């Protein structure tokens, strides 16, 4: 690994640390507020017991009012704790799949494939390439994510047209590799995402093949820095961009 790549990966770690520090602080705040709400409920329970003892009417009224106030405060604290912990969960999940985390700036060898056009057809298409990166395709595309069974090339090419990235893997890939590839399918940018599909046409000496519109990268072994760099560089660069509010998870056409 060269010095530039090491520096870039250190920068990513620092970015994640900063975001992680903020979300961790929120978690601590949420837990403290939750603890305060629990203390309030315990105190309210004690007040209720005292109210059941032989006290004068005025004292009982005062205790009842104090108990009600304590419960209201405890309910409010519990609600606040739930909101804060919820925000923590959202920030924590978002920080892990921030597309900037993939900007490793690794050296990658990418083939510029011929552009075979982008017409639409419901009929099966015979492609010039075993793993096509352009050409006539289905009018229907797919949702982002990990696929155990390979969808049709016609639909996959449509996804490429929308700027999606496709990671091809061997169907007998190890569970460890599957987990790493699945994690990469969580990344999105604007109206584009990442799909992972099995494909028997990957050469035996290649562990993964990554494609974008008219772009192909073959790797003899999984390399997160190279795949991350490819995704960061080519995601949402297809010839047809769909707004994110329409195409939140793919499969829109």
C-alpha cells in the first residue's frame, strides 16, 4: 500500500471518528436521560405508597399532585431519551454508508468498454459482451442490494444506465466475501446505488468483477480500497439520472 493511499485511509478513519464521536455523545446523553426517567418513575412509585398511608387529606392532595408532576416529567424524559437514541441510531447507520468513506483514491485498472447504445426492448437481447455494460435493455430496472440469483442482463444494463454499480461474484464465494460485498451494497449517491449478483461468466482467476456504464474492473481477489474507489468514481455517472426522491432504492421503471 503506497503512502498516498495510507494517508487517504487515515483521513477516512478520522472522518468516521468525528462522526462517531458525535453519535456516541448522543448515545450517552440518551442513556443519561433514560436513567433520569427511570429514577423519576421509582420516585413516583414511592410517592404513591406514601399517599396510601394514614396522612391528612391536605397532605394526600399535595402528594398526589407531586406524584402526577413527577410522572409527567418522567414521561417527558423517556420520550426525549427515545428521540435522542433514535437520532443516534440514524446517524450511526448513515456514517457507515457515507459514500465519501469509499474515496480511497486507490490505483485502479478500468477498461473503457464500447458504448452499444441504450435503447429499450421487452424482447431478450444478445449482447456482444459476456458481462455487458451498455446496449439495448429492458424498460424495467432492479432495486439495489445483494442478489443470490442472477437477474437478467437486460435489467442489469438498465440499472447501469441509471448510474448504478454492479458487483459480480462467484456463486460459491465464501461467507466472508459475501459479507464484505453485501456491506458495499448499502452505499448510495443521489438516485444511484450498488447491486451484487452472482455470475458464472466471471473468469476463474477473477474473484470479482465490478461494472458501471461502459466501465469494467476485474480483480483477482477482493480489494475493498479498489472497489470503493471504483464505486466512488463512477456511481451516479450513467447517461440517465433519476432524481433521488423518485428512485430511492432503484426499481422505479
